[in-house]
C-alpha cells in the first residue's frame, strides 16, 4: 500500500484535515480531554481549564508546527520533507476553511479559559503565552520561516 | 429507485452509480483509531530509540551515525507502525493458476509480522475474489493453453529483441489485426507491458505546451505518463462532468499560463472502469464535451475491455457509442484475456506514428509468442470466431454474476461503491483494524480477498475489493456471500442505512487544491 496507488493525490496529508468528520473528532477530543481533567479531584475548575488550554496548545504545536514531513513516502521526491503539517495543508494555499477553523479554535478555547479562571493574573500570563505559541506560527508571513534555524532540517 | 440521468438523451440505458456517504460515527471512530495507532507508534519509536525494545528495521551502521542521514526515518513511520501490524494480508504467495480457486502457501509469523516462516503446508481451493480474472481465461487446461503450448514449442519463449529491430514476429502482426477488428478501429499496436503502454506512449502523444485533463482517480501509469510528457496537468473531480467542462472552458479562454498562447493540444485522460471505486466513466458526456471543445480523448480500458458490453467489446459498446469518437483506445491484456501486455488502437496515421515514435517500440522487448497466442485464442473465443458460443456465455455469466453479487451484498447492508454493472466491487471497511481483521477472517474461511487502506485510499475510506469472474459459479458466490455475511456480523461492517436516494457524487469537499508545478 503506497501513496498514489488508487488516486493521483500526491500528498494525502494536505487533505486529511478536510475529510469528513475530522473537525468533529477534534472538538470531541478536546472535550474529552477537558472532562478527564475536570474529573481529577485535585484540580479546581480554573486549574482544569488552564491545563486544558495549555495541553491542547502544546499538542497542537507539536503535531502541526514541530513535526515535519509525511509519515509515508510520497511520489513527489520529498517536496514536503522540510514542511510542517500546517505548511503542507492544502499545498500552502492560505485562508482555506481548515486553516481558519484551526486558527479560531484555540482562540475560542482561550476565551472560555479566561472566563472560567476569572481573569486571574497567573492564569492569564500562562494562557496568553501558550496561545501566542500556537497562533504566531499560523500567520501567513511565517510560512516556511524557521527562526534562528530551529527545526530547519 | 433508479437514477436515470436524462442528459439530452445521451444515455440509452440507466446509469446507476452511488457512493453512500460515510456515517459520521464511523468517521469519528476511524480517526480515533488512527490517533491511537499514531500515539502508540510514537511510544514504540521512543522505546526503540532508547533500546528498551529491539529495533527490527534496518538501521544505519554505528560508524555512520554522525553522517548526514540517508533516509528520513519519519517517512517510514506509517510502514513500521501500522503497515507491519497487518502485513500478512498482502504479498501472499500463491502456487497454482489464479483461476476461480487458488492454492496458497501457508505462512505464520512469530514476531508480529516482521518475519514470516512457511509451514510447508499448501492451503488448497481458496475461492479467489481478488484476481482480475473477469472472463475466467486464467486456466491451465483448455483450447487457449493447448494453442499457447504449440506456439511455445514452435517459437520458443523469448523474443530477444525490440519491435523495431528483430522482434517483429508474424504473430504480432496477426494479433494487431485481430485487436483492430475486435475494437472496431482502423489499426492497433500491442506492447509487452500494460503499465509501460501508458507511461511510454503518452509522452509520444503530448509534450510541452499541451494540456492534459486527467481524472482524480487515474491509475499510477497514467499519472506517470502524464508527468513524463512534460505537459501541463489539470485534474478534474472524479467522473464529474461539470468540473471537466469548467476546466475545458478555462483552458480555452485563458490559454497557456503566462504567455496566454493557445494550447497545442488538449488531451482528456479517463479510464473505462476505475478499479478502486468500481465506477464507470460517463463516456457519452465526455464525448459530447470533447466534440464541443475540440479536444482529444484517451480512454484506458484496462478493466473494462472484455468485462462490459453485450459482446465484451468494452465501455464503448456498453454505452452504444461508436469507437471512432474515441481518439486513442488503450487497454491491457492482463485482465480479461488472461495474458500480459497492452495495446493502443486508433486511426491508422496515429498507430503508424506510434510505431516509429513510441518508446516501447524502440526500446522495450516485444510480446512473448505463447502470450500472443493466448491473447489471440481468447479474443477469438470472445468474438465467437472459434465456432463455439463459449465466449458469449462467459460474458453473460460475468454480467449475471455481477448483478447477483452486488444485489445480495446491498441487501445484506454493506456499503458498496460504484456502478451497478461493474465487476469490481469495493466493500467499505473504514477502520484500520478492520482492514487486517477482514483479510485474516476471510482467509480462515478459505476466501482470498484484496484489502486496501490509507495512504492508498483517502484516510477514512479503506475498503475490501472483490473482482468477480465468469469462472465463479453460483455455488461459489453463495459460499462467498455466506462467509462475507458472517464476517460482516462479526466485525460489524453493515453500515448501510438503505437510503432511498443515494448520493450520486463522491463525498468530497467542494474545493480541492492541487500542487502547482514550478
């Protein structure tokens, strides 16, 4: 089973986020994470929300902006080997619906978290920094940019 | 309820094609499955890297650890963490002719599919639902085999030369005249390998400055031939005539990308039956579009020649159209004729041009004589020229088998893709674990099937593909259906919600983006 056996899509990674049910699965996943954190008795509600936000942003950063390339060999001689999954989405076309959805969802989570932590200062600083780590790499100006050469190869 | 497409009366018979939409719960569970497998894959990779678990993949030598790595090991992630777990459903060694029943060597694995050992036992009489044996000509006894054996003793097995040098036998000329008569075209040319026919001849037909409009789900040989030619490639949605028309209009209005010059040629690449979907091309509409916008049509009938049409002449006869409308008719002898190789048929000027300029003709060895004789005998049998009605009976048996099998599977409640008349039947499995489970359970019950998953198909659409044959008797099909029913209940594969109005188009999103060439 290799890429390109049954279709002419060169890099299936570009279309994974558009597939049927992916957004719903993502939302359910975040919801499940939050419920699990809420059920641990040591965490108060603000701590649980901040933890949800931070873990979600950490996971999103790792899978969308840190891991490069494709987990399978593509027939295009590795054009996407140095690109993160976010940069591969829709072959680099900006402002598609998947990109908008994944930009808006951490912002919504941030709003909810700020509300439930009652705008406390420590929580605010933590949540804002983690939101920035996940929003800044999504800017179109940072497409393909590697600051200080981190994660270049 | 039949969906009869009234398109100005282009279709003379009902065109029933349906791709039922994935149930949302199944899609979510499929993603959860792939997510769990990914997380476990990362865990196992971590354990392998820190030597907690033995790494059974190939690794670099110790002395070369500081060099620039030769491969990116992330590209092997899917292979070692997902494919290896279910690898025993593919590459199964068979040891008899792949007819309606086949013998397989039994193999076991003691280290979770990293290595296989043969027990030495041969599992006999497995019902073969995976071979492209549409008319049942894959047999080891019969007129075809006797004729091929005689030619083998006369001509030998090898040709040892290319067509243009010393490899042009009188058998090849006879074959080409027969193929031209079979298809109803002026002239034809035969090549040694079906894949090479596509990939070596499309570059001879189009070049830089031409436009190729190719279907989304075209086979790798067509994609490779299109890329090798150097023409601009634009992809239209699968079997979607509005998408094709839009691309044609845009191409003719805007011309070539920067210079705005008119295109030298526009070639539409379609297949007769798409083997992974089981869908049939909407040929009447494609021909109408081709005539309206004055472009050329290349029809790849690899799976449909011999399998469709009242006398087995392919998708052109199935729709009742004239073969003169299709500019290049390509096909293979591997599927319905039980041989090897491919052909291209068309006008005499075109074939004469290809005889000189095709890469296969100049550089590739020509067809082997016993194979040619097998093709000649089986084609004469299908046409009825050998004096019996065996050919016609086979074509009718295939059509009956197709209708019966598809109807029974739909009644059982499975989701089946594709057209009602196509002998390729994809049964949707969706979840990654079910791919492996289905293959193994069917083998336990003595039925051999082909299963396909991601990344060869879109991520949620893994499937099992059945290829029906005229050699399957009704008893074999009933046995197979009974077993499929049992496995379907065991694995809970009966997803169909028996919608009265099935979806006509493939369940994809509206906009797709394509790779832009530099």
